[in-house]
C-alpha cells in the first residue's frame, strides 16, 4: 500500500503512486525496465558497475527525512517513481485557466505541447549520464567519485520520472517516446540528444563541476517552471526532483570552490602574487584562475542556449495554457495572465545591444533566463569572496548573455565577454583569451590522475569542509573492488 509519503517497495519499481493497483502502467514500466538496465550498462558509469557505492536512496517524500544512505552496486539502485504529495485544492497558477482546479489528467487540447515538454525534459537526464560516463577513471578522490555516481543515479531516476508520466498519461505514443529516450544518445551523429549542451563532451572533472554548476542550474530553473504546471502530476514530479537537484548544485558550487581554493593556497604558499602568470601557477600543479574563468565562460554560454529564444511563441503558448509557469509563479504578485504586461529584453538594434520592452507573454524564456543569470551570479559572488579572503587579486565575472551564443537573439552575431559586438576577425583573435584553447584542455587533462586512497585528494583540488552524511575524512565512499 502507498500512502503518498512513504514509498512502496513491494512492486519491482519502488513508488508512491500506488503502482500496485495500476497494473497497466506497472506492466508498461516493467517492460521498459530491461531496456533501461541495458542502457545503464552500456552508457552509464564505465568501469564501476560492480563497485559498492555509498549512495542515498529516496525512501519517502517527507522533506524532513526522505533518504537513506547505504552501500549499493549501481545497477541494483532502486530507481523509483516519487511524486511530491498532492496539494489539496491546488489551482492552475497562470494563463487563461488561472484559478481553475489543477488538471489531474492531460487536457486534450494541450496534449501535444505537454508531451513535447516532458520528452525534452526526459531527454536531458540520460544525456548527462552519458556525458559523464568516463569520469570515474580520473576521479580526484573517493568522495568526488561517490558524488559523481550519486548525481548519475539520480539523473537516471529523473528519466524514470518522465517515463512514468509518458506511460501513465500518453498511451501508445507515450510508450514509443519512452523507447526513443533510450535510443538517442549524447553526441551520436545519427540520433543525438535533443538540446545542444547535452551533446557536448564532459572530458574532465573541472568540466563536470562546471556542468553541475551551470547546466544543472538550468535544470533547476526549468524544473521550477514545470513544477508550476497546471498539470498536477507534472508539477508534483518536478517538485520532488528539485529536492534531489539541490545536491547536484552543491556538487558543482563546492567542486569549483575547492579548485579555486587549492589554486589560491598553492599560489600563496609558493609566493606567487600574479594570478595571470599562467606558466608559474600551472607549474604548481594547480589550475590557474584565468583558465577557470574561460571554462565558466564556455559552460555559462552553452547553458544559456538551453532557455530557447528570448522571444518565443512556444513559451507564450505553454504559459497561456497553464502548463509551464515562471520561476516561483505562485509567489509573484501580478495577475498571472500577462495579457497587457511588458518585460525588458536585451535585443540587437542600431548596431548594438539595447533593452526593448516586449510583450511579457512572449518574453517568458527571456525572463527565466534572467532569473537564471541572477542565480548564477550568487555563486560567482561566493567564489569571489573566498578569493578575496586569500588576498589574491582576481575576480570571476559572468560573461554578457550575447557572448558565444548559438540559439536566440545573439546566435548570428559575435560579442566579447563585455557584450561589445565584434566582427569575425576580432572574434577569431579573441577566442583563445575567452574560451578554453586546446592547450588549456591538454593542461587540465594532464592533471586528471585518479586518487582512490580513502581520505586523499588529487593535488589540484582542496578537500571538502565536511563529509557526506557526516562521514569522517577517511571514509571509504566507494569500495572499488565491490
Ligand atoms: N537546442 O521557441 P523556442 C536539465 C528549438 S536541463 C536545440 O526558441 P522554446 C538537466 C525548440 O525545440 C532542463 N534546439 O524555444 C540538467 C524549437 O524547435 P521546434 C531541461 C532548441 O520551445 C543537467 C525551436 O528551437 N528541461 O533538466 O520556447 C543534467 C524554437 O524554440 C534549443 C527543459 O528544457 C536548444 N538549446 O524553449 C540533467 C524544459 N532551444 O519545436 C538534466 C522543457 C530551442 O520548433 N523544455 N530549440 O522544432 C522547454 O521548456 C523548451 O522546450 C525549451 C525551448 C526551453 C528547451
């Protein structure tokens, strides 16, 4: 029996949605399960499938105690279907149906739109596992190795979450979409993942931390917006996914923070004052701060593309239909319909970039992107404080939103990190200063030597301030031999 808070483990698929009495969906999920395990075996963490990993598993959706920690072999992880509890009397928060009772079933007129959003969300989850599958062999510590695998199994669970919605609410085409989610793969020339950033490589651990800081943060914003959906099962699914997502943000922010900390400490100990003396800093076996800035420029700009075009009728239609809201929609103080409202959007014009008041409805993507930029800036500020405490004269900066874009308003132009429009020649000349060069990549790669001794860390990254689940420094987070 399920009580919506505690999770039922009596069926093959742990859940709090009473799958035990929903034979049709249980059967569809059981049929999908072997394909998923096959995908995990082929495309999941390479070389560690037999290792015992100290993982958290969701056993409840009670915010006060939802997970337990234990050693698990990843293929035996209990991927389950967990939805946040239904809110009594919940109403559609935005658009033309605002105030009407939230839908418990798919509204016929929005079926295609809803399915598309769920498929796009679902597609990103396995993609990130694929992108990160080679990282285990170069992990800087068992602590970091465990965090990587925690993120991976939870992205796997987020795929389950979307597949449940497809199979429960979209019948035969939902089942077909669920199969397709296992068929596409990151970077595959014939069957790529749907969104650009999910076909890029994650070749090293700095890229992984940047990905979890910048790209998982897009995930957080998109899940926030989908958790405002008037389609209640989607809202409840995304609300619980956000609980897990917080750890992914933590891995990114503290990961980059620990790299920066180690660099600043090494510079101080060696008496190196100039953070731009790259050869000298690299000679200390740590990653120089300007290269970290270049990596941030790359991952920030790739992640901005995930918000779609600034001006989008797709986004307007989804908002108006009440199936995707704004960030914290229910806390915003306007009419939630936006029929006459405007929103300031950065646009090209008169040979430069200027702010234009656009109809707020079509500017939904721009607004969510602005909220994202604000959220990113918070993390950047925390790193800068840390650098200032070490006395190193360096500050990280988010590049302008027009920098290095492939989607939206700025896709057709070149801009420098300050947002100045430049021509092709200036772009080619400046690129090596602004984005990681092949030499930068090769240097980072040269540092990626595994450190698997409990309590030890590769020399380019500082240890964390505290262990996972309050474990002491020497704790063996991954028993590699299994
Ligand atoms: N790449 O009106 P437009 C996460 C397409 S991350 C390729 O501008 P719209 C995670 C678009 O599909 C969050 N194509 O955009 C993180 C459309 O094509 P069609 C994932 C793109 O629809 C880390 C056309 O361009 N979730 O969870 O307003 C680890 C015009 O589109 C791209 C979501 O994204 C692109 N970047 O907004 C693990 C939420 N951008 O249909 C997980 C669900 C646009 O005309 N998705 N196009 O052929 C959405 O809300 C929206 O679909 C998007 C795009 C925000 C993605």
